[in-house]
C-alpha cells in the first residue's frame, strides 16, 4: 500500500444533500452495497422526505423501492435535520439541482448555482469545528466549480475552522436504468487535487466503490478533468442522437430505411450500436442542459468555433421536433385544426416519471398552436405533472418559485388508458418508448378512431407493416413514406411536382 493510500479515511457516516433523481437512487445503492456505513439523505422538503420514508417514493425507478426497503431504517435514512447529520458525517455528497439560468448573463445556457452555493454555506455552518470533512460533488457542474466551493466553505466560517477537501464524483446513471447503472457502472470517476490531502480523499471514496465495482473501473483523475468529463460524455451522447436524426431526415427523402442504416453503422467496432436510434428528439434532465453549459463555457473562454459546433447539436434537436409536428400537419391534409390527436407517452423515455425537457412538451405545444385537440396518456406520469409541464415556460420547472404553481386543467385532456386517448382521434403520436405500447390492441384502437386513421411512430417501436395491414396510415421516422401519403401527393401535385417535393420535406426551409 502506498503512503497516500495508508492516509485514507475510514468512512463510516455519509450525508447527502439532495433527495432527488441523483441523491435518492445513488445513496440507496451505496447503502445497499456498504451495510456497515450509515447513509443519511437530506432534503429541505418535509413532503419529499416523508415520501422517501413511505412505500410511495417521490420518483419511479425499476428496482428502487426494493433497494430502499432493504436498507431503510438499518443504515439508510431520510431526514430534514441537516445540521446534525452533516456535523457527524465523514463524507458529504452534494446532489443539488443546477438548473439553466432563465435570465441575466448566460441565460438559456449557463447553470444556476443558487442551490449549490446554499449547500456549501449549509455545510460550512453545520460543520464548524467538527474536524476534517470530505465533500464530494455529485451534481453535474462546470469546470472549476470545486475551486469555488472550497472558497465558499472556507470563507464563510467563523471561529474554529474545519478543513474541507472537495473532490468530484459525477454520476452517470440514466433514468429508467438508474439502479443497474449504480450497481454495475461502466466506470466511476473520482477527481481530486494533486496533493496528499486530495489523494487521501480520493482513495477514501474509492475504497467504498471497490467493494462492488471492479478496481479497473474506478478511475482517479484531476478535479478539472472529472468535472469536464461528465459534460463531455453527455455532449457526445447528444451529438450521436442529433447525427442519427439528421440521417433519418435524409432517409425519408431518399427512400432509405434509417434502422437499416443505423444497424450498418453500429456494426463498426469504432462506433458501436448504442444511441443510434432515430427519434423525435432527445430530452431529460441532462443532455440538452449539459450541451448548453458546454456552449456557454466555450463562449466564455473565447472558443467560438467550439461553441457553435455544440450549439448545432441542440439546434438539430429542436429542428427534429418541429419537423415531426410539420409532418403530422402535412400528412393530415395540411391542417389539424379541430382534430383530435392522441399522444402516447409523455416522459422523456420509458421507465421513468421524469418529464424534464421531454420532446413531448414541444411536440404537444406545436400541435396545439396549429389548433389540434390533444388527449395524452402516459403509464407513469401523473395528470398533474402533464398539466404543469404544458403550462410553464421551457426550463422553468426546475426553478423553486414554480413549485406549487396553479395551472389550468383545460390545457390538454389526460386519458386513463391508451384506448381512451385514441377514441375518436384522427391521429396517434407515439412519443415515448414504453414497452406496453407494442402490445396495445391496435385493432380496437383502429375501430375507435376517425378514418383515415394516422399513426406517427416517433420512436420507431411499432410493427409498422402490421399496422398498415390493419388499415392505418403509418409514418415512421427515417422510413419510406406510407403509400397513402405518396399517392396523395402525386394526385394533388403531380408525380415529381414541386409542391409534392415541398410537402415531402416538412423540415425544409
């Protein structure tokens, strides 16, 4: 054992500030894998803490409730008593939200650090003279945030000083697979200062992870590299999705099949098959926010070409969503005013209740602006959440002043089942890849819809050939156009006519 490793702290008590999508699942898994370590998750919301202490958790993740039940009351606790648990902890995780700024310098791109600074000040006030503490950033933050946190921790202490060592430990779990991502991660990044104290803190946390993660997957690096790696990883994933969606538009216009093209690309060992599915736009709490954070950092450092490159990833994502809306309008005879359209799926992906930056919001708003009447069904997202998302401006849901906002329930109709949503509808838009949508009784749905009955498969998850055999007019992203659509275009505008070509390119200028 090296001298730095021998100086590592034996961590017995952990406190985590933030009981949200990151703090709750990650700390539950850590408690599950380290039964001799006491883990307390803190939050300022008594209602959220009460939910974590019940069988109706505030977030949905497959397998999460079982993990919580196995540990809660034994070595996993949820509390609002921050001062007590922070003062007793050997290691403090910071898992607070860093929403995008809505106004001021960097609005729409830069991260807001109000929660982060409040957490740092809370730690400093609670740990006055309590001995050395390790503070681990788990929230995604811009480069050199650890340096700023160290200054806040040190600068706002009075009297007996506490020595804080700030390290970076970004989380890479994904909604819908968070528990498996925590229990079997591709890698664990831990960044620290290049000092004996920094190395000791990094090794202390590494010892915990190595209890269940193979040592070669626990990666040590510098603080700035660790902070940047999280943003860069999500930017690369977003770039792959936008690239594939750009190819899908080309496939539609040439008669190619995007799934066949994607499969061919994915068999290249240099590329791999993941994140190559065409869709109606990426969403979620991370991808768009982190790409825009990266754009702002590049702009602030004078790297304009780099900023423009990453901005295009987001611009392409917005274009794909608006193109999908225009495809719906053009396919349904150029107008959807007064027509009922069923929307299946509102969460940004399957197996989660998370709707932050979900593509469904922009698609629904686009349809509403053209006069459609919407009926939305999602297996897990509550009607209250759907109405809230539809009424608030983009990006505002993460702002604290929006909590408890009163909204109009007349924005959209929320159905209790897929069949109810589709009854009397002219068209159906599939916007989330919930597995249950593959096994719906589409014959019953066809019988309940207006004719011609349109399906717009925004995730390419349905058996489109079988649906056409039932009588549906089907649109699939990056797929050859349905014969009904191509025949109508030829009849209305003449084969090869300029007007038909314009309609075949709903996303064109």
